[in-house]
C-alpha cells in the first residue's frame, strides 16, 4: 500500500489557492456524492482501474456546470488508489489526465476529503472560491423535474409578457379609437 505524507493543506486553503498547494496542483475539484464505484481488474503491476461516478453538488476550476463526473483511480484503494465508498460524499480534487492516460485522475495521496453534507460543503466552498477569484459553478439541471420546473417558469413568464402587451394595446385602443391615432378630445 502507498504511504502518504500528512495532509499539509486544508480544503478551504486549497480552494482559496486556486486548487494549488506546495505539493499538489489540480485542474478541477468537485463536491458530491458517490453514486457508483466500478473496478476493472488487470494482471501485473497495474492492478486495474477504478471508475468512481460522482453526483456533483459543486465544481471548482470550471465555468461549466456538471451534474456528474467520473474520476479514475489506479485501483480499488488497496495499493495506490483512493478507497471511495458508494453513498458517501467527498471533496475530490483531480487532474484532467494522470499517469497511463487515466482521465480525471485521483491518487491515494491526493487531497480527497470525506464530507458530511455535499450541498452544505459546496455552498461554503463556493463562498471561499468567490472571495479568491476561483471559478465555481453549481450543477446544471438535467433531471426531468428540473426541466419541468424550467418549462413551467418560462411558460408563466411568457404568458405574463403576452398579457402585459395585450393590456397596454387594449388601453390605447379604448382611448384613441384605433390604437395608432393620437388622442382626441371627447366629442360633445
């Protein structure tokens, strides 16, 4: 198993520093809940790869809102990978491409931190990011319920706009007769 040096930076400080510390530089970080862990085992020195699906509550280092991300770790956590557990929430910093071409790479000694509540942690770290000029976004709505709410909202907004324009035109028509003529004094 890999032996890691003691953690030298707090999560708040890592975010405030733009996802860079003395010993680690990350491209991105997410706060979220692990929804699936899948290991692809292999023979030899490379013990396989583990793919970790994360439902994202907040993303750092990007201006694109992700609803989910898959990070890759070298193994299930018993040699040099981080031991993620399904259903738990984490702050996960990662690099876009790691050793052997692993995409969204996370290693055992990376500054991953388990958190009690992903949404609360994301909100707190969003403030830290904002105060320090670090890109942060909340996830985009991709669920059917999120899309439904958006469609309803836009429908109501459209109706109010239509109604407002119609009422303004109606009031002009009643005053001048045609809606395009200048106002005329009433006839005796």
